[in-house]
């Protein structure tokens, strides 16, 4: 170990606001709103409040895929929630998601609007509402949901674990980076082995399992996430690479990745989306150029 810092946990933990790294200004140990802010509401049946993090991209990809299938009821307004500015702690957002995490969805097509939070729950809700991307046969459904829950359980190792200590922590800790790099590579191996026997994650059909896993591990496979591709040697996972290229080429995926995006090339950003015409000819050219 190269880190010789001796840390002895105190008897009682106390919050040190200055010790949170890149997200110290928004992380806190309590829940609830910090300020009053009413959420905007558009005219579409579904109101999405999100940001194009991997969890946010899952939902915009799902919605664009549903629209591509012809489900008009999947039209949505996508409102930007900038987590670096603390938008997720506004009172309106907390009413939709008491956990103050993006994404959050409000289905206003129902007599009484329905709130759905947690990205996996949103994917299941939409899949059941529109009868798409979630198998109905019991064994196939179980396989799909198993992989969806695998992603939900694995993401903290990739994001809050490896990503935090590799890219965002205020100083590097060898033990932490090694520990989480080992787990992320194990997860990549899990996926690579699965994709030797199956075209898509859950079987022969494209499902919400692919939509959930792609924004996390697809971005990692291309080296986009945390710029850690060389460090983790992601190119050696050939089946993950094949799957990543296949999913990434889908037009709905390209569109979904642009929605609520505030980083990267400006040509790849559609900060808010309110109707299909937002993806006009010029935007399609952007998709082709940045996909």
C-alpha cells in the first residue's frame, strides 16, 4: 500500500462538509427538500425529471424505443434536473422522489397521477404499461428481471465505488481503487461470459435489461466512463464490445442518450425534450455525427 494515512474512526461519526470531494456541495446525511421549487409540467402524458447520467439515460432510451414502436402514449416532456446545482432537493422534486435522486417520472395519463422513482422501477412500469421490452413468459421474464436487478445491485460498485475513488475523490487511495477496480472487472467478466451464449443480455430479444446495463457498462466499454478504459483494459472483453456496438447503433438509443445531456459535445446535447419534432433534421445530423 502506498497510502500511509492512519485513520481511526471516531466513536461517533460527524458530518464534515469539507470532506466530500467533487460533490461535497450537494451530498448530505439527511433527506427532504432544501428549498421550495415547483416542478414544471408540460402537455405530454409522461413528465420526466432527469439528467443524462447512466440512470437517466436508461429511461430516455426506453421512452424513445417505445415511441419508435408506435406507442403514442409514451410521448414525454423531459425536464432537466441539474444535480450539481441541487435541483433534486427542490420541494417539487422531493414530492415525486423522496430519495432525491434522478430520474423521476410522473404519469399524468392516469385519473390520479402516478409517481415512479428508481430507474429500474420506471423501466418495469413502462414495460408493463405498454407491453413491450419485458417478456411475459415466466422463465424469460425471470431472466430479464434478474439481469435488471443485477445492474441495480452492481452499479454502486461502478459508480459510487470505482468511479468515486478513481475520478472524484479529493485524493487517491490505492486500496479503495484496487478493491473496486477488481469488482468492476469481475462484473465485466460476468457480462462477457453471458454474452458468449446470448445475443442480448436476457436472451435472444432486446429488453429493459439491455437498456439498464448499456448506459453503465456500454459507456465503460468504450472508455467514455471516467476515462478508465485503458486502466481497466476494457478492450479485452470482446463480447461486451460486440454488444455495446450493437446497442449503441440503435437510433432510439442515440436519441435517448442526447436527452437532458449537459456535458460532452454540444452537438450531442438536447437539454430538454418536449415533443418528437425536437429531433428535427438538424438533430438527426447531430446523432449521425456523434453516435
